[in-house]
């Protein structure tokens, strides 16, 4: 006989149930199906109930109640388990079987129709594999299978046949054999075969919880502020540097004046909103002339690798009370820029700065990107993003496109799939490597009229409602659940690993890349170069 599940759960402790499970599998019956441990969410006398076995047969719907070990009856009460303080008081096994049968019939009837109207007969069988009960008026012999008749399972088939003949006489209205189609319908109502994959919206929610937990763990790093007046935190993209910078600004504002700066105007606009309830001066680096002549008790610089030149450090020196040598400051820096060699990074300026303070890092816990995104970025750039700690997602998708129109068509198809998986448009950013809206494939999308320019809406409520488009430069320091990398030509990868690094690490959960002709070869060459550098370093 087929039994579902095909193997008994490890959580089933009852040796009696395990014995009946094995015996049912040995019954020579190709048409019947037995279900083990059927849950009853509604029961007349219990908050929840459970039937040990339900057997769907052509001649009968049979309910089996199994009682292992000792069973006793005194003064009309039933007891189970060893005598003494550990024995359990319960209802009669026959009452249990009957109650479960009626509850199951009602609930199954709600799903497929009244069983009596459909002509489906039913009955129950109580089995005590270890003992033989004394015959009472509570049951008929055909409703019971004791230890002797059960015979270690060898007598189960005969016990089921005997019970079937008995119950057929009690279900005079039965229409047997029950059609195979109706038996299948009954089975599907109780234990359907299904393979439901969580949609992307559900996976994003799970990842959000993990990301939030990990980001909060980074707060431990703020203890460094107390003992280090001049501190550099280093870490790859996604290690929580901006989050820590904002929290450091909040805490420092309680004891003195604070200036928060970074190169990216969109990042500063975003952080100005986050810090709006605190007395922190938040300005992009190119507007620091507005506070010229002032000094601040604490200076906080995010994305400091973009300002790692002596000219930039000179500007910051003049704004720090005590200067960079004696003042209080916190710099957040991505050490991967030393590998990716952007034009704004001067190694000598970096050597000077780290000689003035304490360098912490690199931070190794990546709390933004999935494992697959971290691995993909490392493969093409060699950059260390830390250990992806929030879990796994889907591998980044690289799609070959022929031209801008082909790219727009495939982009629309991908967004159709995202929306079908209940991903909100606000969770999707179209990240243009070329950075030119007028020439972007996004303008040819059928959703073009509903796309917001990120630089225009950052920090406003509008970003919470619509699909956004951004250049890589404007999206630096930001992130979104799903990033579609578009407008990527081979020349964009020539000597600009930092742009690829920034673009790919903006995606928290899913990355989609449109590869125009020649891009795949450039990516392959980048991957080969990473492997070669790794071998040379050994």
C-alpha cells in the first residue's frame, strides 16, 4: 500500500505507530492510499485533533487509532502509560477514533461535498499492537485489532478487511467502489502534491529582516568612538559604513557641534533627512565654503576614499577644531579603492591620514548583499566585500542584448516578471552606467512615463512610490532591493573597475545586467585578470 509520507517522521516517538506504518507499507493493495498523522484544525471536543492514519480505499474511508503500551480502564475511565503518577487520563480509544472520524468527514465535506451524498462509506479501527483489550460493550470485535490478531503487523491486512466488511453493513447508502477520481479528489483535499516557490517579494522580506539584524550588530563598532578621537573605519561596500556614520553623528551631536560631509550630493540629501532631528550640519563637500571660517567639534566623512587627496584633506583640516592632527573626526573609507585605483585616491594622502588616527578594519560582515552578489563582484573585480551574512539569493542575471531597443524590450519583460512576483516598483532601480537619460534604454521602456529620476526625488516621498533611474555616480552610497544595470558598453569597463564595483554592489537581493555586444568578453577578461592577480600574490 502506498503511504504518505513515504517515510515516517523522526518526530514520531510512538513505536506502535511506527509498527503500523511499516505494516501498512507491506499490505498488498495497489489502489489504496494511507495517510499518516492527519491534523484536524477543528474538533468538537478539542482545540486541535489528530488522526493516526486515514486509509482511502475503494470500499471504505478507514480511520485507524493506534494505542501503544499499557491501556487501562477503571471506573469507566481510560488510562494510558505506565501505572503511577506518569499515567495519563484520556477518553476511550474508540471515542477518539469516532470523534476524529466525524470531524474529518465534516471538514472534508466542506472541501469536496457531503461524503454521504457522494456515497463514500467510512469507519474506524482501533489497534493496540502491544496488548489485548478485554471485550466490552463499547466496541464490536471488527472495530478492534489487538496484539494477538495484529501479530506484529502480519495480521493487519486481515484486520482491515474484516473492518471493511463490518462498516459496509453500517453504511447502507454507500456507492462502492468509490471512483478513482473521487478518491484522488479526497487525497488532494488532505495531502495535495504541490511545489510552491516563494515569490521574490517574500524572499525580499526575509532578507530585509536579516539585513536589519546584521546592521544593528554593527552598532558594537561605535564603542570605538569613546576611546579613539580620530578614527578611520574601513570596509567594502555593504558593510554598514554609512549606517555607522549616521549613528556616530547622532551620538556626537549630544556633546558638541558636528559636520557630516561626503562627495555625493544625493547621499548627503538622503542623510540630511535621516539626521534632521539632530543638530548636525550636513553638507556635500563641494558646498563646504558655506561654513568656511567655522570649526566643528566632530567631523564625520563618509565615502572618504573619494576625498583622499591632500587638497581635500586641507579643506577638512580647516573645519576641524584642532585640525586633523588634534581634532576629533571619523572617516568611513572603502579600502577596495586601493585595488580599483580611482582617480580621486592618492595613496600618500591615505598614508598621512591613517598616521594621525586609529584604523579599524576592514569590517568583514557584509550586511547588504546576498552571497551570490558578493561572489560575482569578487570574481570580476577581486574586491573584498566581506562575508555575506544575510543569506543566499539568486545569482545575478546577465542578458545579452543587441542594441538599445532590444535592451528596453528585455528590461520590460524582466520588470513584468518582478511585478508578477509582487515586487513593488519602489524596490527597483534602473542604474545607468552611461548616465545619460536622453540616450538610456529606459526611455524606450513602455514604463518610461512612470520612471522617476533618482537625483530629482531622493529624500522626498516620491521615491517611495515609483521605479527609479539613476546614474552610477548619483547612486553611490545608496542601495535598493533590485538593481537593473543598463546602458553598459565595453568602453565603460576599460580601466574603470571602480564603476563596475559601485554599480553591482548597489543591489541588495537581485542584480540584472544588460550586456551589449562586447561586454561579455570584457567581463571574461576581467575575471581572468582577477585569477591571474590572485596566483601572482601567492
